[in-house]
């Protein structure tokens, strides 16, 4: 297996690359439109074919790079089937493994941050790994005050789907705002200030309902754009429109696109 954790600065988003060493096929989990060229450079350096992009949910803080990467490489867009996106190629759902070459991810339905949120469990051969999306963050969790959020549902998702996993399970979230890269289930059960140490459902809901967080600055265009798999809507402000353009790639990166088109 080949693994990379990639970071997008503006939205503090982690994108995860998993690749099958035997076939060279790979998936990018939660790609960001702003870093598509960076992602293509990584693929080029590693000699990989981008087979899929895979979303955990409809993001409100950035536009996905899924559509743009498909235009460049011929990759296929995978999203939770519950989202029913006409622009997607594959709908993933719990109980149906998602395979990339010899690798197998297990989708987990984990509503609460959004009503269709999914996480992905993976066994790397040494210890279990969990890509938690925005549901469980490092000593935090995703907000629940917009976009079909539900704090009670999130509490039950984390406790029944995540905290039931072995303590050594590695937690790779979709965001971190303090420079941290990973956690474990055991650490979150002990240290998470919103959820850990046996905090009750009632206490968690009270915490989430009193957070008074600012309105997401990209929500008004990110959500409709992501419902179109990363197509920029007309209301994208000028300062964010640059990555919307699909331009000719540098010659070295064109080889990545040609490889992907053959998949």
C-alpha cells in the first residue's frame, strides 16, 4: 500500500491518497479543487493512476476537486449513494466494500454532521485505520448547526460506530486547525473534550447547541457546487474562481492525465 496525507491550507482540509502497489490504482479521499495540480504532481511522482475520488460528505468549506480531476485523468467520482448525485459515477454505501486494486475500504454510515455523512474503515495490515471525515476530529467533532446537522445523531454515530472500534484504530480526520495529523480511538475516548470520558448525550447536545460558530464563508457556493461534484456555480466570488478553470496541464502532468484516461 502507498499512503499520503495531503493538506489544503485555506480550509485546513486533509486529502488522503491510498494506492495499491500491485496495480498502481489509487483513490483520493476528499480532494479539494484548489490543490488539484498538487495532487496530479503527487500522482506523477509516484507513478500512480487515479482510479477514483471518494467523498465523505457534501462539504461546506471548500469545493471538491472530483469533477476537475475526472476531466484531467478519467477518474471516477464516488460519493455516498444517499446523496443521489447525477454527476457521480458510483454510489457507496455501508455493507458494500469499496475496492481500489487490492485495497478494500468499508463504508460506515455516520450521520450527524450531515444526514448522509460516511466514514471509511481500512485495515492496512498492521492496525485498523479510520477516515472519519468531519464526524470525528482530533479532540473535537464536526459542527451540527447547519446542512442537516443533528447533534444527537452525531453522538450516536461516534459512540456506536467509532468508539466501538479497537482503541489502537488510527483516526485520520478531514480537518485539523492546529497542525495535528492523526489521533486514535483510544485517545479520543479519553481526551475528546466534547465526547470523551463518558460524556452524556444531553451534555454533548448542550455543548453543540451553545457553540455559536460563525457562518461558513464558502457555504453558499460550496454546497451547491459540491452537489454538482465540484462544478463552480455562478455565485463563486472572484477571489475563489481561479481553481474553477480547467486549463492545459504542463507537459509532465499531461502524462498523468493520459494514464488516467486509459483506466
